[in-house]
């Protein structure tokens, strides 16, 4: 099977018989802020002053394809179809060298060419800085009383996350010196932040809570 991009529900080889000739996945640029102060050797790095962690700009994912399938008219119709399906759309993008993550970005059909022997097409997407894990991560904690169960929630990615919470019953979360009471239903508490690594969260009450989140790498 040829190396292929998966663009939303389309596989560039299976669906369109496009042969990948080149690709580029650039790392995202850092959002940095350096301040020069008179009398101080070197600059003052304030890049993490507001968020307490480095932030990133968008990243560019691009790919070029070639095909000699069908006639000139067949390829002209294929190119028009690809432009209709992709140009300007914000979609999930899976590159052939990392099938466990996806990018989320807006696609631009940058250039097309069709001559009698073959056709070419170039795609470019402006994406979030993250490589999102295809599968969500979830952790269920069951509790049956006032004793606080100390749950360790692990974020294996590098992006700080706010988990979705699915509660069955009446539970109380003990987090960062606060107590948060929740009843049956879906919740998202902006104060609960899962940094890279492990985050301890206490749970008490009668019922269960599922922490669900999508890890992301660079």
C-alpha cells in the first residue's frame, strides 16, 4: 500500500490513487517574549510569565502528490473533486509516519497541474500546534462514603488539559485546596487543569466520576 495522508474521511491513496511525493511537518514556532533591561547582562525571558508554560503558534503541514491514473479528463475531474472536498475545510489530518495522532487544521489546495501524461496537486494546512492522540484517555473513580479516594490522573502529553467529567451519583472533588460538589450529569470545571505528568485529585461521596480528556504532543 502506498504511503498516504488521511484527510477527514478520505485516504489519498485508497480514494484518489494519489502517490505521495513530498511532505513537510514543521514544528510550531514558540511564542517568546524577551525584554532587554539596562544594566542587566542578557535579556529577561518572560515567555512563561502569563501562562506559566510556553505557548506555540500554528504549524504548517504540507504534502505534494502525483498521479497518472486515467485520462486527462479523468484527472481534471479528480482535481475538481478534491478542491471541492478539501479547499477551505477544517479537518483532521493523519500523516503516514504517525498513525496514532492527528493534526487539526484548515486545508488549502495550494497548486494543481494536469498535463497529458500526469497530474500533480499540492496541499497545505494551517494547523493547531498539537499532535492530538486519536483515542481519548479516561479514568473512572468509584467512591462509596466520606473517605477521600486519592486518584492520580495521568496526562501523558505535553498540553495542559481541562477534562470532561461524567458523574453518576453525588460526589465531591478535592482539588488544589478546593471542594467541588457534583451530581449526576456531564460537567467541565475550568479550574481543574491537568498538566503534563500526574495530577492528584481526591474523590468522595456516593457514586462514580469518569475523567475524560484528549492528550496532545507537539
